[in-house]
């Protein structure tokens, strides 16, 4: 990493909590119509699912206008554009090639909601075109793409928010305050889990002709060429290594991010111990694993992440969550609630800390979007900048590489951007793009 990036990391580490605390405030103010000079003209790349949700969150605010939308599926593009016209009164220009869209001069900010293998190219092109960016998580599909995106953000001096919206979540913000003020004592371990049926993958189906209106070559983009199959297209792409990292990556960046935030870590893992397999015995179409556990030792505490697809319970009453274990108490949290369970002081015959249960939380996409919009105007660092997104993404990528190679332990040398104990693992760091696409170079 360049020196200016390391300095920026120090700034982010020192201000992350304050930035996140500010994220929820704009939702409390009035909704007076913004003047044209205060309006943010926003565009969307990838209209089907999460990207469209983020666009709708943006349009909840009166200082946002949708001026452009792009998707390789013409039917999806027109359907979503009609919804925007009907519900919000905007009439966005429509594109099938995002590069053409980025030539539109009145675009201030871009939402990237495409499959993970597209994030790097689209972000670099967007910031080079002078646009600020909200990019969905995981930030990218490979380690080197994450590195490039951090460099590009700094080089072009743009505001970039990664869609790890728990950084703007009221419940997790309160939990972080409890941890950092010493309420639960020294943090010793962070355990996290994700149990969801969708992680099994898609039902196998035969290859078919490309549906009418879909530019499938553009959908594949830098990924290897392969016949069209609905099992790796809309809604199912993340279970294939060329496009995503499975449920381990999908939920891992959210959950591991909380373990890192607890100690304001903005660094890659130094070591990972991984177990992964397909233990569900289900007939599904996927490359990724349905059962995976990773252990990330750090200097002062350990982070454990377990993912089990095809079940929705497990040893905890929540389908997903994070447990922060300290000397004085344990906090178990998800996006909607948390409980603080105290340890017992046998000498004083009392709890070491007051028990607490809070159930006033909700999903925080809207707050995370508002934080991004405010930073577009103020030019401040958002709640989840690329350095934070990179740290979470590298934790899941390093573990996935270990799983794919069957290597129980991998040691990562972040300074030299390589694995120190497995040369074969180094071949997974930099993606091989299919022609005519090339990996971006910055500067």
C-alpha cells in the first residue's frame, strides 16, 4: 500500500465510530424538498436485486434524483425503470453498457449492484469518470481487485461507500460503544455464524439458449466464457467462484466486519485456519461450499466464523449473529437486537456488569445510504470506505482460497501481497480476465 493510503487508514481507524454515529442522524430531520443545487443525481448499474433496493433507499430522500439506469437484461431494465417513473416521478436514461452511461455528464454518484466479478472494473471506471460510488459488498471477488479499488479511490479522490450497512446500524453502533468503553472488559473472542437455506445453491438445470433481451457476453464480462445456464445467472451467480464467494463471502463480510470493528482493525488477516466441505448431501448446482468454518487469530483476541447452508437454526436461537465475549460479560447481537449477559463476581457476590436486552433495531440500508449521500456533499470519509471493505473481503477471500486448496492453514503477508506458506495459493490473488477486458491499472 502507498504511504497516503496508510495515513488514510489511520484516519479511518480514529474516526470510524464517529462517522458511523452520524449516519443515523439525517433520518431524523425533516424532508423539505432540496433545491436543484443540493440535488444528487444518481445512477444504477445492475437493476435486479440489491442494487435496485439501494436505489429505492436513495430515493427515499428528497435531495436525490435518478438520472440513469443500466442492466444487461433489457426486460429487467425496462421493468425497473417503469417502477422508478411510476413511484418517484424520475425518467432515467437507460443503458445496456455501463461505460456509455458513465459518459453522461450530469451523474454525480453511481450505485454498483452487479455480481462481484464486475465490481472492480465498474468502480475504477466510475471514479475515473469523476463519479462517487456506492458499491455492494463483498467489495470485489479477488484480493488484487480489492487492492486496486482502494488505490483508485485515493488516486481519483472520490467518495466510495461499501455496502456493509451494519456500520450504520443502531444496534451494532451501541454494541461497539459498550465494547470500546470497557463495559464487557477485555475482549477475548468474537464468534459469528450464518445459517441460511439459500446457501445450498441452485437446482441443476440444463444449459439453454440465452433469453431474449439479455446481453450474456456482457454479463460474463471478464469471467471465463461458458454456456448460458439459469443456475448461475440471476439470483444464483454467487455460488460460483468466477462470480462470487458463496454464502461464506456473502454473509462473511458483514459478520467478520463486526469482529474487526470491535477493535477498529482495518487490516487483512495474518493467518487463517479453515475447514470446508459440502456436507448437506443435497443435489445442487454450485462451486462453493455449504459448510465452512474459519478461525482468524489476532494479537489480542480471536475471531471465529461458521457458516452452515441448508439449516436455519444451530447452537444459537438466531439464524445469524455475532457474540462478543469479554472478561466481564458477553454480548450477542444481530441487526435487530442484542443481549448483554454478565459474568458473576464470586468474591463480591454480584454481576460484573448490568444485564441488558435491547430490541429496537432494524435493517439499516437507508441510514447507510444517507451517510453516503451526506459524504458526497461534505467530501468526508463515509462509514464504510474501501479500506474497511478490503479488510473484511480479504478475510473471506483468504479462507475461501484455503478451502479450495484443502490447505488447513494459510499465512498471509499483507505487506508483500502474497501467501508466505503456500505458493499455489498465490495463483488465486490476481484474477485472469477474459479478453478484451483487462485488469485496471491505477496511475
